[in-house]
């Protein structure tokens, strides 16, 4: 997991790609958790929080960017 400082150093497109990847991983983990094959359910919480961090930073960057 990247820290917020590290995420901010990524480009907007890289952050969007990470959001897509993390969303896909969350779906996979949620499915595995639903059928009781997830060894550590705390991974779900960590992924969910990291995804929220990515989305928040992405919104901050998009809001700060000058509109053309």
C-alpha cells in the first residue's frame, strides 16, 4: 500500500489506473470472502481504505487543476 504522500507524486492517469485495479481486487476479495475462502478478512478493510484514499486524492487533484 502506498502512503498518501506517495500517491500524490503519481500522475492523474496513474491514480485512475490504480483505482481501477484496486476496485477489481476489491470485487475479487469480496467474492472470496462471501464464499469463506479469505484467510484474512482485514485485507478487505485495508483495500477499502486505500481505495478511498486514492479517490480522495484524485478528487483533490482534479479540483485544483485549472479548468480549460
